[in-house]
C-alpha cells in the first residue's frame, strides 16, 4: 500500500478492512434492513469500534509528538495500521519499526485481540474479550455481594457456566502457547520484541511483525528453521482454532475411534 502514495486508496482500504472485521451475519442484516442502530447496539461491535478509535488516537498522538508527523498523515497511517493489525489483514502503509516503541505494544494488542467473530479476522476475537470483561465485572460484584446470583448476558443472551469455563480454558491455552513459543524463539537467538510479536502475528495470522531486526517491511526468511516450524504450526492452529488441533493429540480422541 505504501507503494501507491495515495491517501484516497489508503482511506478506502482502511474502510473495507474495517468492514471485513465486522460479524458478517450482523453486517448482512444491518445492511439489508438498513438498521444502523442495531449494529451500534451490538456489544461486540461497540468494543471493536472503541478499540480501533482509542488505539488510533493514542498512536496518532505519539506520532505527532515524537515523530513530528502532520495531523492528517498521523491519523491516516495510525488508523490504517490499527485496522490492518486488528483485522489481521497484514497490509501496511508506513514503517511502524520507526515509530515509538510504545506504539508496538498497542499494535501487538491489536494482533492478539483481533476483530469480531464471524468475520475473516484471526485473533482472540472481540466477543471473547466482551465475555471476559463481563466475567471480571461479575467477580468484583460477587466480592461485594457474596450471595448474589449474577447472570452473564451479552445482548440479552445468557452465557452458560460451561461457556465461561471454555473461554477461560481457551485464554489459558493461548497464553501458555504464546509464552512457550516466544521462549523457544528467544532461545533460538531472536530478540525479545521480535520473538513476542512473531508469535502473536503467526498465531493470529496477521503477517507483519514488529521489531528492529525484523520489522513489518522485512522478510521472515532470515528466521532460524526452528522458528519457521513453530510459526507454521501456530498459523495452522490459529486458523483452525486451537482446541480443534490440540484435541487430535489427546489419547481419548483416538481411543473413542
């Protein structure tokens, strides 16, 4: 995208990348019935939109203050990179390796969370993040009111206890995998920042990574063979959902067959 040097193209691509990160079923019914309010009332979409806007504002401020970007360019490259990373599209319009390091943390969070469920994006998904936030909120309320019965509802739909346990198990397995793979890459000689962002990028199927040795504009060809194998496994597991792949390696899966 940087090749074209066209703000119009970048804004157009940003819009369609953002739309591709919305739940397709929700987007279809919103478009066919022309009920934009229904889209804005959806909990997952509201979190998705809030993340994009808040992350864009933060990075834009960093680029204006520290890199002396003009206002329009700072906004354009910020929202493009945020939308690209959170929707795991993998495009870039500016070299984020030259940005302040704190912006890498924000983009790494985008890689981990991802966009909405039922979309083309990878990552943890915003619907799981919504559930997690509501679980945390309920836990605080439970501490204040131990005998209270606190249901967990998302857009009026009750979330069962089993789904909550599955969510926490999924989050735990994801974090353990990230920790193990990042540790293995660091042991293979990759610097800390690249090891973490390469792991997140591969698991969420993003594409670009962040760091000095291997930035978003550079090739992964220089990675050690061990890292390439790990990335291949992570990309497969991230695309097929982690539990779907891991269950194949359990004895019970084969014994029942």
